[in-house]
């Protein structure tokens, strides 16, 4: 499974509905006007394998894919820097 698919947004947030940090990241992206796809790990458990591959065995959330860069449990400042680096802000 690839986070980057033709026509898909370059930002994908992997998390759960009950994770406060996942919801904070999603609200932050909404405020910035960044288009993203959200993958709920409870509804799509097959995505956990991708996270473990990216992180060396961990399925931490939120994990945010930003145009080729994988951020595991990023702070909002780390996320914003990644968005700037990738030209999304």
C-alpha cells in the first residue's frame, strides 16, 4: 500500500478517533487549509503493516506522511516545517 497514489493528496494522517494528538493534527491541517487523507487505523487495520514498515516495527499514531517524508507523533512545529519543506505551505 502506498500513501502516494495518483490524484491523492500528498499528506496522509494515520491515527485513531480516540487519539487526542491525532485529532489535534487533523484540526491543525484543517486550519492551515492543507488537503489530506485520513486513515483510521481501527477501520483499516491493514494500514498498520505500512506504519510498522516505515517505523521499524512500531504502529505509533499519529503518523503523518508528507509527500515522501514520514513523521511519527510529530509536534505541530515539526509538521509545519515538513509542510514548508515539501512546498505545501
